[in-house]
C-alpha cells in the first residue's frame, strides 16, 4: 500500500516517474515555481525544461515513503533513485497547493 497523496501530488509523482512533460499542466498552476539544486524555475515552460534536463541527467525515479503537513505545506519524503552518487537518496518534496494544482515545489535534501 502506498503513501496517501492528494491528487495533484499523485499526478506529479506519476509524471515524474514516467518523465512525462505533457502531464505538467495537469499538476502545476501556470505560474508555479520549482526550486531544485539551488535554482528556481518558473512557469510551465521553465518547469518542463527542468524536467527534461533532470531526466536526461539522472534517469531517476521517485518513491514516496511518508507524507506530513508543515506550516500549511505538504512534505513528501521520498526515496530518489537514479544515476547519481549516493543513490538512492532521501529527499523531501515540499509542496504548496493552490486549489487542485501545485503552486510551488521545493526539493530539499
């Protein structure tokens, strides 16, 4: 049995594992932000470019292992596996939701 996730986060994780940039509009607001590795990408176009770049670089998968609320945000602890030193790694994906979409995502080690 998996970790219970809200629909936009569930869609994001599935699209992340499928490396499906076409699904991003179903997950994120049009002006959403993603912060990863010290960089912030804004909007669906910027997030799609980030998604393509990380997929090529890391060939990764994301497995949610726990979920919690923190300061009004949803924190999904994940096991991130791929082609990088230290794989698999445990990372927190911190989501801000706006309605039924993700307004921001910060990936923290």
